[in-house]
C-alpha cells in the first residue's frame, strides 16, 4: 500500500456529513491529517493498491470485496468493519469525498467562505473570507447562523452544520445555492448565497505594538510550512515572535515539520510508529533559534499542530501559553478499496522529542491563559528580555 500516512479526525457522524472534522470549526478547516515521510511509500497524492493490504486494512478490504461480489454497498460494508474494529479515528471515504478531502489539504474548498464555531448551543460566525460569497453578502464575524435551507442549526454539531452548508455532494456543489438564516443583534434576515470553489490563506502575519510579530497558522495545508519560514525570516530583527496555533485542527505533518525548521537548528521533532516500525521526524538546520518565541494553543489545537507544539516545548524553544490541547496523537494511513473508495485506519502513534505520548492527554501549556492569551504572550516576551 502506498500513499499518505494520516493523522486524521474522528469518523463522520453519519454518511454524507462533513469529511470527519476536516471542516469542523471552519467551513474549510485544516484537515487534521498528516503526511508522514516513509521510505517504503511514495508520497502520492492519492492512495494506490500497489501491494496487498495487511492487518486491519486487509480486513476492511475483504469486507468491501465481499459486498461488491454480493451486489451490496462496499462502502457501507467497509464502514461496518471499521466500526466493529473500535478504531475511533478510522473512516471510509467515497472517491469523490476523498478527492474533496485532498483539495482541503491543498488549501482549496467548495463553500461560501465562512468560519464558524459552536457557542452555548448556537452557531456563530467567527471569520469571513475576503472576496467570498459570504463577504459579498455583507455577513460579518459575530453574526449568528440560525438556519441553513430552512433547517434550524441551534444545538447541532458544527460538523452537521457544515454538511448542510456544503451540500449533499461537496465535490459537485460549486454553483449551487444555499439559503442562510442570520441574526445580528435585534436584526434577523435571510441571504441566498451561491457556493463557489475557493482557496484560503492558512498563514497570516500581524505586527502588534511593542515589536511583536504574530504568525497565525489556521491549518497545515500544502505550502504552509514554507509560509511560516518566510514570515519568520521577514519579521523585524528586533521583534518577538508569537506562533498562534489556537484552533489549528492539524494538517500535513510534513508542513508542520517544515514550520518547526523555522525555529530550530535541526534535530528531532517527533518519533512515530507505523504498525510497530519506529521512525523519526527531524527539522532542517538553519532556523531562528535566538528570538523569543511564544506558542499559543487551546483545546482546538490538534494533531500536527500538537506535534509542532510538543517539539518546541520539549526542545526549550518556546514558552507555550493557553489551555490544554485536544490530544490527538494517533497515526492513520489510507488504503484503496476494491470499488475505488478509501479506508483510513489507525496504524500507530507519535511522541514528542522527550517521549511524551499526546493521544488522549494533549499538551499542557507552560502558562494557563484564556481570552487574554495574546496579551499574556506579550508579557512573556517582555520578560524574556527581547
């Protein structure tokens, strides 16, 4: 089996919903999957069946093959096999779903350009992408999303709301319309938006008073690691650095390792195992090891973002500020099934440079902070003698 190895999100709640939690907190959140370099696997964009599947992949492939021969749904049979295995992070994707999943990793998505979260049972818009259908309609951060195509969204998981926003077949939904019920203060209204193929910037840079450069990484999509390195290189020489990983649900781990290389002069980033075989990830030499660095995290910091946080914390390179991270430290790998669908199954776990396991535990920050985390980061930078 060749293809990407993944740090991915939990199984979808129901067939046809958002691809796991890829689009959970954002209408195109960073997929919490991660491509692991492997000498025996080509870094192909999509999994192939170059070799006979083994272990759990073989069991799931066998169930799909039997269903195909019997004229029943191979995808449903594979999903049942994954469910029986107890693999919390396992998932089965149709070919179209997996293609959309990979588009998300490349920073492309179909949607209306809203970032959203659940707060006290309500869905709140947290960000609107510039030049998107949502922006053109005048929707703003802070607006409440009340309904999608007439269906109330209060109390629903964000994953289900995203599924409604993206349509029944996200890969084919570009150009279709969706009607949103919205609320802003005492005003309620409806907007009909046309879904579009969009791209997003996952790395943004802000210069704050007090000579502080904030590098915000929303997800580790293709190219984001190099963007982090460029942001660090271009920051003023006397600036303190804040790496904001709050709400980062993960991404391609190769990009997270590249981002680590911006702050480290080579050395270990993480170790991981794939079906019992131990491997290691190393940073490239030449990173900025002198300027003070604070990493901001919260409960939405997951997977590859936790891997990066753990490396910076263990290596003594950053002071971690915020709240405990999610705790997603297992490794998934995809395999092609007989009908062309893809099964993504857990094959191992990763550890930080000091040997800490993240899965189920998360990473505890050096300093606890909530809404005032960014202000606290400024105080820490000042104390580090910048």
